[in-house]
C-alpha cells in the first residue's frame, strides 16, 4: 500500500494511471505528515506537493517531503536515498527500465539535513518525470 501511495504522490501528473484507491491513500499519508510536522506548513501543502509545486522550498515543506518519503521507505531519516527500494516500488507501475533510470538519476542529494535531501528527491522527480512518460 505504501508503494502505491508514493507512486501517486510522485506521479500525480498522470492521474489516469492511478486508481481512486491510490489517490485516497496518498491523501491519508499527507494528512499524517501534516499532523506530524505541525503548525507552519503552507496552505494546501499536500495538494501542492502532489501537483509538483517546486515553490515549496521553506523548511517546513521540505520536512513534510521528508516525512512522506521516510514513511514509504524511499529515504532514511538522514535523507539518504534507498535506491533499491526506490527502484522496486516505482517499477510496480512503471516498469523496471524506467524505474532504474530514475533511481540512477535521482539517488543522491547534497543538503544540510534529511529535509533538504528529501526536497532534492522531490525536485529531481519533477524535473525528470518525462522518464515515466
């Protein structure tokens, strides 16, 4: 279920590809992370995150992204990408070749903390989502 949630979060641009159940699971995950991060998140951060809003660059938004990615196993608390998990989970809906290409391109990010590194993964996906077209 968690892999379906992340696929929805990362690939909301191709909504016809995902089921209503997957979209609902993604919404529940965003609510859980909003609760965990607490006050100070931008309005509609979950919707904006799923839509690929690259203006979500404040610290709270970055930590929201980290929360989501940690919960699905794409990164650890330090923000280190788990390339194998990333590739495995994304291949469920996108094929092994496409997921391997993405995992290779988006597997490591610089940053002062896990939140910044999670934001790097988020940006990398949205800047390279054509891989999944």
